[in-house]
């Protein structure tokens, strides 16, 4: 099953490679990984999307906790949470397609952030499924380039993850 | 007070009470070596290869319980050390390794003797640090010792660039250190312990399975008390030998791939299993599916949460320091009104004794022509009154040492159980001998393993280490040959040792005593003579039976009750 793990870790050189190294050394799946400093600059927040049986997820969580620089690990799947991913996509938009692509972007609440006479660059935020659905709605031959951040996640309501 | 990074390093080691620093100098650590020269608190031991420095520090730590400390230079110094570091990591040995690094301005420029030390060692250390600022050096070293020795112990590496060891900083050694991201669990959960004690007392066919964690946690006396009060059978893993006295009647021997018949069958057939400081690894329970064919309830005590439910699902997990958990268990045992089921226990012991009566460790003792390797270990046990520190290399001789030397005390059996590192025996024996200069130290080895760190005979000479090297020389990579016999149709691919040196002359050329023993009747005399030479390193080259195999054996991928007891089973 797909799980979203949220980590707080020391904002130190090498912490990222310890996490990445753990996943490759123990042959765990990694679908996406995002990381950036938090409002407390000594801490980084990392979101890892992974998948595995309950046993595997339990081991992943324990092994992450064992890393010295990891302060906290949360499995967001244990509670209600929100997941968002940002995608930038460059689409060939010429002639009659131009209007149609703009309309599709609107339906998905996307924004055109760069325009040339041949290309729209669209910014889209949402769950993985939504971003996938947008790409499926566009003729694949028109898609020139995509950049996705991987998911970031946060608990709902009072469920606050901090040190 | 402004001190150089090098001097700070030595001051910190002295503050930590480090007696010995095992190492080898080189360009990147020259400032540190200069400070080693100028002080007399920390004694440096010059080895002949960096791998041996780490193994020696490791042997020191395993035998006396204090962290081992080693120092190597950058580049090849570090890469040579990696085998030793991984060895310590797999067996959870507390150790601090200081490595030199090229100057900070040269890092990343493919400088002479530069490797990414933090990167190369990352998967085989508990933690590592690159010190970029001399002002952080003392705190980092303090943290290194704290991390290495607390929780589940392990090696920690501190990489110090050459310029950092040269730069000046104000020195004061922190008296303590806290890390918000590192808080090892100490106390076990009292509710879980209560459940465990209840389960233990309800058992009809109980079994206690203790591993290296009991030794690392200095809890052998508590384990012994628990086992004796309950009257339950106890087995130790290869890493746990000595955690429970091997000569006690409640001890059913080592378990696992080369464990005893009675230990493995009791493990397979018990209804309640207390696993303490052990991790159900593949050499211990064999095939996990087969293990689960007979149901049992499992209590698992370990300091590392990730060891629990890694290979087997357990019913009562208890995360905590073994000593604290064991003490609480005893307290609750004493408080409980329930008592073990005497009738069920008697029936269970009757069954175990029946298994024991198979005498699975028997071997041909009547042979007067060829030396049986098992007989050498038995004699070694007799001659040393079971009171020596025994290190070993890896292979058949290691298993025979584990099977036939009855360890009654913890920290007497020093071997590379997790990584299985050939070459470990001699350098680790040096570390043990430094920790216990007046005790008997023997390295049980084979003609193949000993050659992997043979250069340390020179270190033994320099420091007058009276180690006795018991070489079980069968002219084969014995364990490889055994597997080739069992699983590869007797095709002895590259497992015969040709062109062996004359070990007697070799020992003599290093200034030691060498003996070649070819007759069973000479075994005891040679051992007595060797141990009588209290101030000499002695190399005993026993020409042993070339065809002898280690039994019992649970073949790879098989279950514990699918043991081969001897060649007649093949």
C-alpha cells in the first residue's frame, strides 16, 4: 500500500543522503521525496512517498527513526491528511489547440505561467491522481516537458507534526 | 586556552579515559600523530595494516566493554579500515574511529589520498561526522563516544580534515551532551514486561534464547538468575556464548546452523519463547516459514526497535535496555503468585534430555593417526581450564571453537558473527591482550584465515603479546569445501590451499615460537608447552584431518528440525 511518511530531521549536510542511502541499502521503494527547511532553520521537513506491506512500512519507519539525524517520523496514513504536489508542464499550444488546452487547464484549476506563440507552460497543484488525470486529458504528443515536485503532506486540523 | 585541533583530539580521548589508540599514521593525520608523540596519557599501538587497527580496537571493546578507539589516515587508510568497521557494525560493537581527511579546501578536488570517507562508511557505521570547523571538534568527539556507547552500540567515525587538526580553537570538553534527535530507550514498558512474565509462567514447553545483546548489555548475571529461578532450558547464539554458563545443566548448547540437536529442536518445539538480545537471524532460525510451522508465542526483548518483528512476528515486544528489563522481570517474577508448571516442565525436560542423549557433538576420539580439529579445541579448553579469552577467525575452526570450548563467562568468546570476517582473529586477540595483559588469550584459526592478517605477527613482536595461535590446518578452505561437498557435488572449486608457508619458520622469522603438531598424542603437550611460555607469542600449527566437517548442520534454507547430524546422514 502507498504511504506518505513525514520526517523532521536535522538540517545538516549529509542527512538527506542517509535517508536516501537507507532506502537503497534495504531495497525499499521510493516513489518521491521532497525536502526543504522549516520555519525553524535547524530543521528540515521531508515527505517520502513509499509503498510496501504493513511489515515493510513498519520496518521503514523504525529504520528511519534509528538514523541519528532524524528527529521524528510520522506515517500520515495513520490519520486524516492532505497531500499536494506541484507540477509544471510545457504544452505545445498552436492554432485551434490553444483554446482547448487553456480550457482544460481551467477545469483542473491550473494556471498558465508562461506563454509563447507556440507554447503554454502550466502550473498545476493537487494530488498525484489529479495531476495524472490532467496529463491524460492532454494529447501526449503535445506534452513537451513535465516537472513534478513529488508529494508534500500535512495532517488535518489539530494533528500537528513538530518537535 | 587555544589549542590545535590535533591537541584537542588527544585531550578529548584522554578525557574519555581512552587507554589505547590502535592506528597507523599517514599524511592527513600527521598533526595528530605529532600530538600523540607529545603526550603520554593515550598509548598508541602501531599495527601493520589499518584493518587490524580496527579489529584490535574491536577485540579490546568486546573483551572489556569499553569503547575501542582507532585512528587511520585518509584515502587508503580509510578504505582498509572499512572491513573492520563493518565487522564491528554487524556485531554492534562500541567503537570510535578517527580518520584523517584532506584539507577542507581540497575536499572534492580528487586530492591525493582523498576518498569520500563519510560516504563510504555511511552504511556500516552507527553514525559518522565530518568536522569542518575546529570549534566543533570537541563537541563532535563527545557526541561520537555518546552515540557509540549508548542504545544499541556501534562504531562511530569522526573524519577530521588536516587543516582542522592544525587550526586553533578555545578548548573545553563538554561534560555531557544531549541530542534532540537521539534518545535511546532505556526502561522497558512495565505492562509489556508483566504480560511477558505471565506468559512465561503459563508455558508448558518454555525456551530461553539469548544473544549477543545480553553480553553487550552486561546482563549475563541477570539472565542466569532468570533461567535458574524458572528452571527453563537456555540456549545462546554464536554471539551470545558465555551469556549463560555453558557447563550448567540448564544450558542446551548453541543453536542455529551448527547448533546442537537439543537446542534446535527445543527452539522448534517450544510453546513460549523468550528471545533476549537476539535477532532471529538467518543463521539462527534457518527458514522462517519452517520455523512458523510449529506455533509458539514469542516474547522479544531488544534495545533496538527495528530488531523486533524484522524477521519474525512476535507476540510481546519489549524495547529496552536488557539490564533494566531483566531486573524488572525478576521483580515481577518474585511478585507473582503463579509458579512454573512443574509437571509440564518435567515432561519437557525429559524430551530435551532424550534429544541431548543423541550426543550430537560426538566425534572420533579414538583416532591415533590424524588430529581431529574438535579434539584440539577440547584440549585447549582443558589446558586453559576454560578460562582463556578465545578469539577466532571465520570458517570451520570458528564453529568448532564455539561448539567445544565451553564458555562460562561473558566476553570470553570474541568472533565476527555478523559479517564473518576472515582475518579478524589475530588482530582482535591483540586488542584482548592489551585489555587483559595477564590473562590467557588464544586465537583459534585456520591456515586460510590467519593469512589474511598474518602481518600482525610483527605487531605481536613489537608489543610482546603472548598470544597463542591455534591453527587448525587442514589445507582446505574448510567451510567452503564442506558446502561444496554438500551442495555442489564435491567439486572443490578453488578451496584447496596450495603453496602454504612453513608456519613454524614464518613465526620464527617474526621472532616468535613456532610448533608443528602432527600426532594426536602431541596435542596436549604442545598446548601445555605453549601456555607455559608466558611471555611469548606461540604459533601452533596443528595438521588436522582434511575431511572433517562441522556437524550438526542445518543446510541453508532448511528448517531447524531438518538438521544433518553427521556424515552418516548424508
